C-alpha cells in the first residue's frame, strides 16, 4: 500500500534522487521544480524505482542582479492517494570579476591658481565596482601616457583618488594639464577603466615688467630738434590679461616724453615699443 511519503535526501545539487520506501507504482514517479528562469530539471531513469533529478543551468547567472536563488523541488509518487515530499534549495551565486570599475565622471575639469602651495587639494576622482570582495577593491594610478613633469607637479593617492599639488606651478610655462587616470580592481584578472582630468592654470601677477633700453644717441647736443629720438624702449610683462597690461610713464619734470613707435597708446598695451623725444620748454 502507498503508506510512505517521498523523502528527498540531498547529496549534491546536481544528482539528488528522492527516496520512497514503497515500490512499484507507489514509488517516486515524478519530480517537479518550482518555476524560475535560470534552472531546469531533467530526470534520469536509472531503474523503475530509481529516478535521478538533475538540475541544469539554462540561463547565465548574474550575482549583481540576484545573489541567491530559492527553488522548491517536489517529488510525487504514483500511489493512491498520491503523496509528495519537497525540499527547499537555496543556490548562492559566487562573484567573479566581470565588472570593470566605473568613474563618477569621464572628465574632471577644474582651474587652479598658479601660486597654489604644495599640498593644495586639486580634485578627488571617484570610481565604483559592482563586484564584491577584492574584485570590487579599486586602486588609482597614472596612465602610462602621463609625463614625468606632470608626476613631479601633482600627486595621486592610490587608495582615495585624491590629487594634490606636489610641485611649483607656473602659468607662463604650462597653462593646462590633461591627465589620464586609471582605476583598476584587484581581481585575479584585473579590469580597469580610465578618466581624464583637465587642470587649467590661472595666472596671478607674479612677474614684474621688464624694460629693455636701446640708446640711439650717446651724447645729445643741446641744439637737438624737438622730436629727436633718444632711445628705443621695449617693455614686456610675462603675465596675461590685466596682469600683463603695462602703464609706462616718465617723471614730469624731465624734458622728455614717451611716444609709442607702433602708433598705439603708450599707456596700456601688453607688448609695445616706446621712444623718447626732446620736449623744449
């Protein structure tokens, strides 16, 4: 008589036959797996009373979507009344390093004054990784394309992604830095990604005007005519913008004046030449 319920004894996930102490039609006749999208059940008939259920993966798993899959395996006998037994199966998905780090921004753009002292915070690049464990631990470093003078000017913290000023900045030498930063995970086969940091250097008024005087007359006769050129004066300033605009004047008590050789205003101009002329009183 059919007086025993099927009993599922799990020995492994892939081959887990149920056991029913009844025989013949009263023994295990059917296995059923709860509905799911990743696994299917195939039953292998070894003997009349020995049917082995095999759990087969039919769709790739993604731990980042689901870390566990809960299944219900039910075994039915063929007796009257039908009896069944069930077993809960929980499958934990192990992580593999299938996700590369992702930067918060593909491009970080900022400006920095050229007189920023060493140690000044510049920017912090941020990246995340959907994997877990060492597969999600991120290290930052300069790309191989980064030149040595950039590494001498800025420092990158490998753990935090913070970039700080390491050396002296000079707008007159370099106005912009474009630096590639790599984020790499620590998987057995590391995956990496790249972002670009653009640092525009802001000019400060750190250069004094330079005056170059070329004398055209060593001795000026007292009867020299008004307008006689005495000297050619070139005035330059390495700074930019208003910091490079120059105001050039002479003592009002001197019998000389200034005149732009280019015809432009002698007061405000970035690069210009000036000549001295005799002014009679």
